[in-house]
């Protein structure tokens, strides 16, 4: 794991966000063991107390669970993972909407822009660039 830290946000929060992202994208799956405090602190070259705080917060949010004598594991509750995913999506959406509003774009135009982008994205998935939808090899 390599991370570049943002000086404007506490490191433990950045690590929490990173671990949550790994969980929702499936890099870390439900029930997977996460690195120990010492392993992660050494890997990220940060104070072990920072990693400990990260893990405590993740436990408080029930994202990870401690199994006595075995270490920490990603929660096995799929509903919790889905909740994290929805929270992360909500944060992205809020930033997007704030940016669009700062540009002075009206709500109806935002909806139209998003609908067009989604349609274009689906079109590109169905017809990859440069292929024209057909192949003659």
C-alpha cells in the first residue's frame, strides 16, 4: 500500500477512507484480515498510534471487527458494506452538485448533463473507441 497524504486532512481519516474504498471496491472482501497496526505503520511509515486510532474508529463504525488473538477483519455484514458504499457515493454526489452549483448550472441542466454522460458512457461500453461497433479481423 502506498499513499500520498493530504496535509489538510488528518492522516487517520485518510487511511480510514482508503480502507473503506478497498472494501467497497472488493479489494478487501467481507471477512478478510486487515494488516496489523505494526505492519501498516511500517508500510506507510507513520506512527503506530495513528494506525491504532484508524482501527479504533473503523471498529467504532463497525467496519472492522477484532477477533481476540487473531487480529482485525473486515465486517462480514454485507449490509454494512452497502451502507459504506452509499455514504461514499453520497459524498461524491454532494461534491459534484456543489461544483455544478458554483458554476451556476441550473438543476434541470445538471440532470440533463448527467443523463447525457451516463448515456454516452453506456454507448462507449457497448462500442469501444476505435472499434466502431464492428470488427473485421
